[in-house]
């Protein structure tokens, strides 16, 4: 699996769109996130980040790199507030 791109989609229901290429050559698109996240919303603090992680841990599939839950958790709610750093760490985590 290869991550092709992650782009913002302002005005859409979801804030970001990730595009992946599968080993068979087909693509998969996952829309994820809202504007109320740790990465974009400077009013969010570390306590909000920890609350998000605790709240979503029981219901999200964070092992599937193409899931909206994993994308949100490891990019939008990562410890960094830099999108490029969060994407780099996400790609490293999942070996994409």
C-alpha cells in the first residue's frame, strides 16, 4: 500500500481526503476529520488530545492505515501541530 496524497477539502463535510494506491494498482480514497481537531484548532490542548484518544480507543480501528480513525488519530490528533511532520510520522508508523 502506498499513500499518494493527503489534501484539505474545505467546505466539505470532512476536512481532509487521503488517497492510497493498493498493491493491485487500484486506488482507495478515505475522507476524514473535522475542523475541530488538535492539528488545526489552536484552542485544543493536550488534555483535549488525550480525551479524544481515550474516547475513540474502544471503537476505532487504528491498525488499518486506510481507516478514517487511524488517519484522524495519527495525523490530526498527533502530538505535533505540523501537518507535514504528522504525515511523515504516520507514513513511518505504517511503512507507507
